[in-house]
C-alpha cells in the first residue's frame, strides 16, 4: 500500500506545480530605449530622407553611431 501512495503523491505534486500562476507577460513599455537609438530615430525623422537636412555635428554623431553608414540609414527609413 505504501508503494502505491508514492506515485499518487508525485502525480499530485505535478498537478499542483502545473497549476501555479504563470509569470506576467513581457512588457516592452518597461524597457528604456537606448539613448543612441533614440538619437538615430530623431535624426531619421528630422532628415526626412535627406542627410543634408542635418547639421554637421548631427551628421558626425550619426556617422559615429552607425559606423559610417549614416546616409544609408537615413535613406533606408523613408
């Protein structure tokens, strides 16, 4: 009789653990956006497809962030 109780206990424990509340779903609004990504988004919006709309300082910083691909980034996001 004691041998039959052990499998029953294991099954009950499995059911108990399986019914535990799940973790809350991932909430992307809690993540702060990378400051460089925010800057790139701002420059893309400001340039509106034309890198010449940006100042020299903005272009330099954008080129640093994008590793020399500022113009390609600006043109790819119209």
